[in-house]
C-alpha cells in the first residue's frame, strides 16, 4: 500500500463515486464522503466517514475539508443542472475552503463533451453533444463553468479535470490514460481507477484532458 491518505469525496454514492470509494478503501486509505442519502452506499469500513448533506448547503464546509489530502468531485445532477450551475456554485465555495485549510489537490470529473477553457470541442464531439447527448447540455455548461473558474481563479490550487467518456456499468476494459484528443467510452470502474491514479499524478495538475485506452 502507498502511504495512507485521506480523500474527501463528493458524489461518493454515484456510479463513478461508488467504484472510486471502494478502490480507495481497498488501497488502505481513509475516505470522508458527503452524501445526500447514506443508504445508497454499498460498503462500510472503519476508514469511511460519511456525512449527510447536499452541496447547496454545507454549513461546516471548512470542517469537512480540514485534514484531507485530496478532494475529488464526481458530482452530477443532470436535471438540476438544466436550471442551475450547482457544481460551479459549489466549487466556488469549496476552493476558498481548501485554501483556508491548506488543502491543495482537487480532481473534478467532467465529461468529454464538456469543452476545456478557451478550446473548441472537435466537430465530432460537438455534433454528439448537440444531437444524441443534448439532454446533458446543462451538465456540460456547468462543467465548463467549473473549468473556467479553476483556470481563471484557482491557479494556486493543484486542480485537475478528467473529461470522462463513461458508457456503462460493465467490467473493466483496460487501463485508461490521459489524452489531449482521444477519448474512450469506458465503464465506471475504469474511470474511477483512472481518477485514483490521476489525483496522485503531479503531471496532471492544471490539465483538463480526456481519457482513452492505450492503443495496440
Ligand atoms: N455517466 C456518464 O456516462 C458520464 C459521462 C461523461 C462524464 N460524466 C461526468 O461525470 C460526473 C459523474 O458521473 P456519474 O455518472 O458517476 O454520476 P451519477 O451516478 O449521476 O452520480 C452523481 C453523484 O452526485 C451526487 N449529487 C448530485 N447532486 C448532489 C447534491 N446536490 N448534493 C450532493 N450530492 C449530489 C449524487 O448523489 P445521489 O446519489 O444522492 O443522487 C451522486 O452521488 C457527471 O456529472 C458528468 O459530469 C458522466
């Protein structure tokens, strides 16, 4: 096992989040999770601390952040994000709390159809976003506002964004790696394992890359 770390996880009860938390616990780390419904979590562990709450109202955010080595967001609520940029509003409170508590490293999971700051999507991804995936436009706009905020106002924080291309809840298909232009449709389990590696990789700081399987 690597040295034991404390992960603060948002979205722990979600499809990527459940895999991520299982992996971090299996690797011997501590996990602190804020979840709306603790009953959704499919595991327990003495190393898992669960707090109940929603991101719109976290009264003791500094207490939640204090002592964490890594903060990770795998948040999403596509219906709510059609109306409001709830993730952006939350990240704008989270980052100052991280600064106050001296917590530096933050991973945010967005989607491959969310454009990185000041860069257009490829024509193929743009077409997919505006046709078969158009129900998620609010989520992508929220993710884009998060990336813009991090790029413009949080250069002192060791943030990184995973623009994931998740497709299913199936078994692992391999090991994802970082890519500027290639994206793989991967199961949640592989995206979670990628997040676990990424957050410990200093070369990923201040990147908004896609993930894809190694070719060949
Ligand atoms: N799913 C995909 O195919 C896909 C593809 C590409 C990118 N992404 C990106 O990855 C992110 C995570 O995807 P996912 O499929 O793993 O998400 P998911 O299964 O929908 O889970 C989202 C998580 O966010 C939590 N959450 C939502 N609103 C919250 C709130 N107000 N307060 C606290 N927690 C809240 C949910 O809690 P509850 O359990 O209480 O609902 C859940 O734990 C997405 O937002 C998207 O940006 C997803």
